[in-house]
């Protein structure tokens, strides 16, 4: 068994921020199932929402968050997170994160926020308040965090380790985790006084997603199997504008581009958002996604077009350099051509329920970042609030952990992983087929617009696949594919069961009237 004071599962913005704050006390181990930079954080484009301008106010950001959340946000949590937004930005600046500045910005960024940052606008925000680094804000933050973490002698990052299941004792205390070493395919045991779950998103449970491959909802599934409380899983956010392309996989076109004036059109050139919401293209994300979905159903076309051709090539290259380059390589010059886009699964507002300190319902287990449900987002997340939430809550959890750590006893010897005497799989096709079936079921039956009949049908199918895979799981040697499949099934079931319980349309959970029996 490998022992530490703090065990962190996940190396995105939440896990790394927490690690940096607790490493002053003791030994920190960070597990991640791929290379340390691979996760949703790296792909974040638009930026991080924070109150930094003198034209803006905490109250305005709070109100926008509550409006997006459709009455289901926890108001105290919203107030706390937004009030802490300035200090979260200072934390990132101290790490060396370079947010874009206005042309006439002064030298001391902290002295006068308002004069310095070039602020973007996104749907649902009544002010310009999105700090960004071009259109690769996440990569800039992830790199700065990793650089700092790698310089800390108390922190060890262990890549290619996939958490399988948490180790919980009879007192409902978390003692660590079993994980699969993806280099050797052997199971390993990690014990710790405190475990911080920061495994990120779940986009891969859907056939089409903006998320990278690691986002298979592992943390939700692992926490659920350990008996943790999970909440709000029906609220899955679909991003309206992911690139439609036969070759490029999971490429997002940031909402910030609509903030700079891009309009949505059908393939034949008709602008359509006017008919759906007074804010048109800058309506809240769920409304824009549903409008596109509706247009595609009416027209039978495969995509709509996002048009920013009224801006110059020079401007677009400077403001959206990565999008410009990637699309140019695909033969699309965004200063001249419309961008083919479709909605795709993007963000989970629900997750492992945590209290005001980020503690889950299991002792000594915290959760942070996208895997957690703090109450900030309610029924719908306001754009660019998640990077902010991840930093603020990771720091709150770290402070709380440091208060508690002295009173927690290190776990004694833990039982080794016991997976019976299993054979190597000879029917991998069952795993690949089930992967596809789960993701299609979720996309077709539990998507942007739902009804009870489709949800019930999805539930029956998922239970059947779960039963089949459970038998397979205990019979054959575990692999990453098999573990992820088990997780996407468990996470999908959480989504469907939560959706079935919510009988009214609210926020991201949108029910059309049930079709006649
Ligand atoms: P992640 O950054 O996803 O990190 C998760 C970590 O957990 C990874 O290291 C992964 O390897 C590890 N992991 C997963 N499963 C396991 C396992 N079983 N065992 C071990 N390790 C595991 N939000 C904003 O606020 N602003 C934006 O502009 C924005 N743009 C976005 C654009 C895209 C394309 C996407 C996908 C998301 C965007 N978001 C944005 C959302 C935001 O990026 C995420 O919510 C946030 O980065 C999540 O951070 P995290 O630390 O929780 O998880
Ligand atoms: C985007 O850049 O459109 C994504 C922003 C977010 O998900 O918060």
C-alpha cells in the first residue's frame, strides 16, 4: 500500500489547486488516469467569470447565476463563490496565469482589475466579466498549475492510474482507493488520511460531447458505489455550438464568439434565434441548444451555421487564435465561411453532493470541481462559472482539511484488491458494443428534449446492459475499457433515474408533453 496524508484523484483545476494548498502540511499524491494535463480543464476556451470591472458588481453576477439556475441554486453558495471570485483570480495570477489584457492596461494587475483585463461576454451574463487567455484559457491555467505542482517536493503526481473503487470502512470513513495501473494492468492500493475526489466530467456517457476521452463520469460512479449522496444529475448541460465535422473530434466553438457578435443561421442562411428569445444568440445556453435542436428537427439538416464573417480576419486571428487555426486546417476560413455546428453534451451541473466545506456524505472524502455538486449551478450553469467554482471550493476544502488532518488517524494495512481468479477476456466485442449502446441510448433517449416514455425505455435498456456487464466484470480480468464501461453505465443510470423523478421542466431538464400511449 502507498500511503499519503492527502490523496487526490484527478489533476485538473480542482485537484491541482487543492494539492497546492494542502502540500504545506504533508505528503500529497495525485492520481490521474492519463497524462496530467488531460482533462476538461485543458480544453476550456471561453474563460473564467469573475467580478473585476468597475462597471460590474457582485450583485449582478449573483443575479445572473441565480437566473440561469432557474430557482434551484443554493443562494448562500452562490454568494460565497462570487464574493471569492477576486481572490480566485489573484490566486491564478500569482501562479503566473496570463489573462489577456486591454491595449492600455497598467502594470500592476492586482491594483486595478478594471483597467487591465480584456473581458469577454457569454450567454446569460449581463456584463462583460469573462477573463480569458485567447481562446485557450483552460490550457493556460492547467499549465501554470502543473508547473507549480511539479516544483513542490511534497507532491507526487502519478499518471496512468485509474481509480476503480474507494475503500470505505464500517464507520463510513474513506481510507483510500484501489486503482488500475494502466501501464502494467495491475491493481494498486493507495491509502490516505483524506481523499479528494476531482475526476471531472461525464460528457462521454453521450454519443456527442465537447469533453475529452477521460470524461467518463468515473467519480460519480465510484462515489455512488461507495454509498455517497449524489444530487441534481438530471441537469446535463448541452453546449449549443460544437463543430460538426467528419474528421475533427469533440471540438468546441466557444460561446465567447457569440459574445463578439456571431449569429446562428440555417444552412440556407435564415437567422432563427429571434423567434426563440429576446437575447437571441446570447440567450442562456439551454435555450440556444434547444432552438438548434428544434431547427435541425424541422429541417432534417445535420447542422446549423455560426457566422462571424462580419469581423476581419486580423481581429479573429487575434481574439480566437486556436479556433481560427484549427478551422483553417479543416478548410474553413471563419472570416469568410459559416462554421457548421451542433449541440453536444458539455457539463454536469449535478454530482457528488458536498457541504459548504466540500465534504461529501462519506467521512474524510471531499469532492471538488465538475464531479461535485455544491449548489452553485442549480438547474443550469452560467457560462464560465465552473472554473471559478473549482478554484473557490478547492481552496475552501483545503483550508477545512488542514484544520481536520491532525485529528485523523492514518489507515493501517488495507486489504489488497481482490478480483478473484479472473481470466483474460476473449469477447472484447461485448464491451465495445455496450459502450456504443449506452452512449447512443443516452443521446437518443435522454438528450436535450425528454419525455417519460423515452426515459423509461432508456432505464430498462441500461439496467439490462448493467446486469450483463456485471457478470462479465466478475468473470474476466479488468481493463480500462471495462472499468469505464461500468462507470458510464452507473453514471447514466444516475442521470436517468434523477430525470424520471423530476416531473416538471426546469432549467436543463426539458420535458415535452408525453406522447400518447
Ligand atoms: P478535469 O479538468 O476534467 O480533470 C479531471 C481529472 O480527473 C483528469 O486528470 C482525469 O485524468 C482524472 N480522472 C478522471 N477519472 C479518473 C479516474 N477514474 N482515476 C484517476 N483519475 C481520473 N468552464 C468554464 O468555467 N469556462 C470555460 O470556458 C469552459 N470551457 C470549456 C470547454 C470545454 C471544451 C469543456 C469540455 C469544458 C469547459 N468548461 C469551461 C468546463 C470546465 O472546463 C470544467 O468543468 C473544469 O475544467 C473541470 O475541472 P476538474 O478539475 O473538475 O476536472
Ligand atoms: C465556452 O467557451 O463556450 C465554454 C464556456 C463554459 O462552458 O463555461
